[in-house]
C-alpha cells in the first residue's frame, strides 16, 4: 500500500538581515514514515521546523497539511493539525511533577485529577519500558530522563506529525533502544516522524528516507536503504572529507597534569595523569560523574580531598580563575548555559576571558579585540555575517567554535573538552577534530569527555573509564574495544 503524503512544504523561503536561511525549499513527508532532515549546522533544518511549528514566519512559499494550505503557519494551526516538536532545548516546567508536565494542556475529566495524570503517565512509561517516577519533580531528573519525558509528553498528545530534534544527544545506549522502540510503535500506527540527527548510524538504524539540506537549500531526498554513509556526507558538505579522525603520533612522556585521589560530591578517590601532546578520553555512562570530576579539577566545584598538580606544582584551586591562570581551559558540556553569553556578540565572547591582555592603562584596545576575533573566526571557520552577530543566533556548531575560540585566546596549555561535538554536524565535527589534532601537535594537552563511543575510540590516545564516580579502568590504544570499555563503564 502506497504511503500518503500528509505534509508538503513548498518553495519555503526565509530571509534574515544579511542571511538567506532558507532558499526555495520544497519537501514532502508521508504517513507511517521516519524521515530524516540532514545537513550541517546552519543548513536551515531548524528554521524549516520552526516555520512548520508556527514559531517563525516564512517570507515566501506555503505549507500543505491534511489537505489544508497555509501561507503562514501559526502555533495554534500547527497544533490543531497534529504537529508536535521536541526541540533540543526542553520545554518542561521544573517546578511541576513529571505527570503534570506530560498532561499539561490536556483536557482532563472535570477538575485537575492528579491520580488520573499519574495513571496516564505510568501507562505510557510502561508501554515504552521507561523507568521514571511520574510523581517526581522534573528538576530532580537527569538530563537524559528529562529528554524521555519530553518525548513521552509529545506522544501523549496523539500527534500525527512528531518532530524530534537530536533526540538521543543525552541518552544512554539502553535509552536509545527504548526511543527506537517508541518510534517503531508510532510508525506502525501511521504517525509521521521527522528526525533530525547528526549521528549517521542512527539514520540507518531507524529512518526510511533522508532529505539533505545545504546552506539553506534543498539538495535531494534519498531512500535510506539505497544510500550509504559516504554518499550522505558528500551530499551534506558538498565535498569529500578525508579520514574522519586525523592520524597523529605526538605524545611525550612529560606529565603536565596529575590528579591524585581526588574526591568531590559525586566522585571518590580518582587518580590519573595527562601527558603533553595527548588526548585523554574519559568514558562512562550518563550520570557516571565524568562532568562532575572535570568541574572539581577545574575549580568550578569543591574538591573534598586529593591533590591536583600542573607541571609538578600543586594547585589548590578555589575558583576556575585559579586554574585559568595556571594554564587550564574548559569547554563545558552545556555551551548555551555555561560556555558562552548568547545575548552578546561573537567578538565580545571571544575576548571576555582574555580581556586584561587586551587592555592598556585600563582602556580596552578595540583594535586588538577585533584583530583577535578575526584571527579565531578565520582559524576555526566560524560562519557569520559579522563579528557583531549575537552568539545566540549562530548554529550549534558555530556556537561551539566560539567557546573554543575563547579558550584558545586564553592560551591554555591544558584544555578540557566536555562533549565537544554534541549536536554538531559531520562537517563541523571534522573541523573540530582537525583543530584538536593541531593543538596536541603544537604541545597542548586535551582531556575529552564524550558519550560518543566512535569519537572516543577515534580521537583518544588513551581512555580512562568512570563508573558511579570511581575510576574503573584505563585502556591503552592497542587495547581499544567498545565491548571492553562498556564493561568497565557498567562496572562488570
């Protein structure tokens, strides 16, 4: 039986000052189909979805949905037509329970019935094998659990078209499998899933079709079963990429960072060394305490016991500023909340961590600031119409590059990358991998926390594994094995 086209986006164009975000884009979506939108950050995927949801108004083109034509979609019309969007930035209310969030806006029988809300939520969780307490408050949940609640909330509204934007970014392997089961169940019921992800292995595991976008334009739509990884990458970036992970051999025996028996609120008795010119991978399941350990080492969270040495000298940091002065930089897991100031310009963000060096007699040297910003914009290929552009208007990949530029401008010798490529497309990933490789070749040292196993195995020279706040193993390059690392992460 041929699948019916339930959504047509025809000749969609959207302009911003100095930028054409979408240029005459047309794409169809069918019932009972998992349809991926693929493209580099800035390709126009998010803008297209915002136009579908009514959050952004298109300048030209139209949307056909359920045989209704709309020149301009509104949030109400989008919801009325059964569209639900699960954005990367969660739309949950921390002060409400899980059940209250899932049932928010739902027509209940009579007055607010907490028992009924809990029952509805529990039935959904049981159906998809999700272990979350409906009575718990959202603020008490992990990031991964919040993502699952967001997805369950959309499903509970009996939506006909569900958009998932990077839904697995925060999930463990078992949680990803639960999500896949959700998607398969929805597909069998004739729902349409629009799936945005930069992880190509996910697309081949779950999607039926892939629409590729590049620089705000439509490139092509292909059946997933009739394409391959190399073809999709070429279509997406417009060129062939060399090996995804750069080859290098530049580690020295010199120890630049020594962590001895460090304990924090979520870590106990962790010890490891970092060598000059090395990329040390940190593996572990979500919630294992990897980020918390990095924050303790960086001085952002309190160290309860243990010692940290940089170049042989003990550093008892009372704040991140102490570690920055000692030559350490941190690119945090959450770039939007902790890595950059979204309402400030690119130039301002790159300069803020290094402002004293750009000041003479207490007067800021604007020429130096501009020169430095131009240098890192070119070095990292930050795509922007102007350095005065607000960082919040940039794509995720370009925001990550701004955070990296800020740390590089501080001339840090030890750089912690916490989830360096989360939510970033394959082209921008390749550029960041190349930059990381050049940094260590030039004598810098990197600690890389990552939930992406392929990334860990491809970029690390050595991997240490954290489980439940403790170090459970060290894996040398010649011993790299996904199964071995997962066993250590599971404390088996």
